[in-house]
């Protein structure tokens, strides 16, 4: 009991100290607009994602080793009472917002110390699809991105694993069941092989999976961009509404690459969070690539650009920007994302629109190109992916352009010929 009281007392002192610090900084009574929640798009969870300034960056700034040690220790000690989880792969902390503060106040107080690279909400984020009435029709996007021409040369490889981080997958779907490998539940931190649940509880995840990797040339239903990849699904939520924390989304993507996938896509809102850029860099460092949806808010993503995360906007059948799609400097490239026919949670097929669809289509194209020459590094296959995009408008809107899997496969095949000489 004494230990418990001492701990409670220490926490109370910490909270009082925080409020004093906020007042000194002039933050306690100020309403900040830095982070604003939008219901059903991004919502506060009472937690922040915090990353201390990195040793390499401090060294580049001329900070001495003794000062680096001091600042790193100070950065951890300051948030220690509120730590919910530490992420060693990316040196990030998930911390609870103290009672008496809010996300903006707490983040501002931490950043004002100069000891942190960033501090932002651990947002609850949501799938970025807009369902249409289900009906059977042709998958228009395949001819547009050159899939049939690519399939004459290469159809993907059953030795490669492609991952989708979403609301789950219809495990018995006829166009997916024969391709599945065990996945992960990031809400419960439990692998499917250990009892983690991956069955779809919303419908979004099954549609996403089919966009990228539904089984092809099997006389059934639809085809993904690659015909016979191993499909790994990492379920990010246990909520039927589909909402998931940013922390769980990034945990799913890391887990997928750490357990054999080469590419992983996330079709959720919140693309501009710093954690998404940091996770993309970590994933590339261990040999994989992450793709993330640009969002359906028709927003100019001019305020950021993730160096190692592929951000995907949605294009139309006529190679225009889908009216809902975000665009701009922070958008790496575009892929078809309007009226995309794919697998559904009821075991059938239906249409949906959104950057949620464009992102797995791009994932399937990237995985197909990479599977031609598995020895390509993440940087090398990225260069191929980007350089073979079709120019459909200004780079200030469309980034590298709209993906072309046929051109990408051709260029990847050329690397095999070069390696043989």
C-alpha cells in the first residue's frame, strides 16, 4: 500500500509540475490550433506519439556527446510517468496525456523544451473508402495501368508476400482463401498463429485485399494486379466501425515486413503524421516498402513529404484526379481509385472508390515489379516504380504520375539482363 501511495504521489507531483511548466510557457490558457480532430476522419485518443531528437541529428548540429547523453536522458525522464508503450524500432514513445492537459497543450510543452523531433496525437484514424452500389462490371483499371500487357511477361510470384493492414479479411473468400498466409492482430498484439483474429469485421479490409492481390486466372471473380502472391493480412482494429489508432496501424506495417512481407499498404486517414514517415524509413531499412493512402479530403498535401513512405492518390478512368483525392507535394504518385471492383465481406464482389482502393492497386503493382527481380533493393525498385509512371499532369498535383505496371515490369526485366552480363 505504501508503495502504491508513493507512486500516486509521484504522479500527482508530476502532473502539478507539468501544469506549472505549461503556465510558465504561456500555454495553459491558450487554445492551440495545431491539432484539430475531425469526427470520423481523425479523433483524439488521449495519447501522443513522441520521438526524442535523434543522436545523428544532434551530432550534425554540433552538440557534444555529453550534451547528447543529457538531452536524451532528459527527454525520456520527462515523459516517463506517462509512457504507455515504447517502440524500439523507431525510438518512439506512446504517452498518455496527463489529466488537466490536452493533446495540444502537452505536445506544445514537450516541443518547447527542444528535446523532441516531434510530438503529435496518436490519432484514431479511419478507412478512406466511399462504397458504391455493388454490381458486376469490368475492372477498368487494369488496361489503364497496363496489367494485361504486363501479364504477358510476368504475373507475379507465389514466393512473394504482399501485406494489407486493415479491418481484416474474409478468410473464406473464393478469390483470396488459397493465397493466405498467417497474419497479425495489432490491437491485441497477437499473431494469427497464436490465436490473433484477422477475420474482417468491417468489409473495408476484404475489398482492399482483393484490389491488390485477388487470385488471377482462376476462372472466378476478379483479379488483383498480381495473380498469385501470398497474401498477409494484419488486422488493425477490433471495432466494427473500422477506427484504429495510428500506433496500431504502424505496428501492423512493421510486423508485416518483419515477418516476411516485402510491401505493406495502409488505407487509412491521417497521412501527414510524422510517425508515418518514420515508420516508412524503418521499413525501408529492413528491406521493405510501405504505401499509405493520401486521403479523401481533396486536400493539397503541401506541408510535408515523407522521404520513404509511398503516398498514393486516386485517379479516374480518364486519368484525371478523382474529385475526392488529396494531391500535391506530399503525394508520391497516383493509381486508379474510382469505381474499383473487388472482393467483398459477404463473399461476393462490389465497387468502391477512394484512395483506399488506389493504395492496394499500387501495392499490387509494386509487388509485381519487385517480384521480377527479388534482388533489387528498396531504393532500386522504388526508382523503377517512379520512373515508369505515366505523366498525367503537373508534378505539383500528381507527383511522379500514374503507375504503369507494364513499363515497370519491362524495366525490372532489363535489370535481370544487366545482371547476367
